[in-house]
C-alpha cells in the first residue's frame, strides 16, 4: 500500500489539476455561466478536503475498520465523485 503522505500529495495534485481544467474551460467557453464552474471548483475542493481528512484519521476509526481497507474505500469513493464531476464538465462541451 502506498504511504498516506504520498496519497495526500496525489490528491492535492489531482484537485489542483481539476481546478485548473475548470478555469481553462471557463476561459475558452465564455458562454458558460461562471456560477456553474464555481460550483464545480467548490465540489472539487470539498471532495479533496474530505478525503485528506479521512486519510489523516484512518488509524483512529471508531468502527474498527482496518486502515488499509478504509483508505481503499475512501479512494474508490473519491474516484467516483471526481469522475462524475468530469462527466458533468464533458457534458457541458456538447
């Protein structure tokens, strides 16, 4: 399993890249409302922050779930959420 420190670095990198994509999209498509892009950026930040919080507290789970399983489940959930945001952005280009 990758270290939690490396996972947090990857999460930060991915969230920054996604936010950059949103801003680039806004610059290239001025017809899109700024509020829609701002909401997406807010969602990206929220997902990244939640995931880092969960990783910081992975060893202190009150439900007794092993840290390795918990981290894997958290990453899978974040992947789904980020994927939905990317699909939403892709749908705006059509």
